[in-house]
C-alpha cells in the first residue's frame, strides 16, 4: 500500500503537537513524579496532624517545596513545547522543505521517503499505535520521539480505514 502525501506546513505543525507527549516524555515523567511526591507529603502531613504531632509541619513544608518544584517543572515543560513549536514554525518559514512524502506499508516494514531521506522501520520495532484527532500515530519502541503520523485528511477516509486495518494487523496494541 503506497500513499504519496503532499507536504502541508500547517498540518505538519498540528501533527507535531500531537506527538509532544512522546517527544517530551522525560520532562512529563519528572513533572508527574513531583506531583505524586507533593501529594504523598501532604497526605502524611495530614495523617500526622490528625494524630496530634507537631512533626506534621515538617511534612507540610516539604510538600510545599514539592509544589514549587512541580510549578517549576510545569513551566519548563510548557516552555519547551512553546520553544519547539516556535522554532519549527521558523524553520518551516525560512526553508523550502520537501514537496511530497511517501508512506509505503509493506508486509514486513513501513517505508517513509521524501526528497531528503528514505527510512525503513520493521513492524516489530513499533511499540503501539494510537488514533488521535483522526490521525494515526505510530510510536516506536526505541526512540519514541521518532513517531510517524498519517492523517485522515491527507489520504481520505476510505484509504485511512484501509491503512488503519493494515496497521492493526501488524502492530498489536
């Protein structure tokens, strides 16, 4: 199954935003851990407060520190996403990028090619796939930052369903 897809700058930016949880997964993981730590310290603090000990103050102070840490990590995460998007838009405006991309779905691999590269990825190398806002997102096991996105608006409804059915056979969720 071979699909030639014309390059659309605006669609590319929107599809890139869909992959942010995979591109910035380490920062998101740190933010999530900070939220859990803050909650744990507040719960322990409340438990000790109910028991009547002054030690609860220490846990509340550490919990407040964890909230500030969470705020810092969240601001950094949002800043990274905004900088990435801003730099991507700047790159797309300044440079003439590829005119056409080709997704070829073979029995043993996915082949993506454009004017500058040709890449083969075996189906076993994909961890999973997701459907996000009428886009098929293919996530690799290694280097999950390197995702592939095929949009329903790029190939049409019928062809998108054919691609989705084919991918469901090749990648087990």
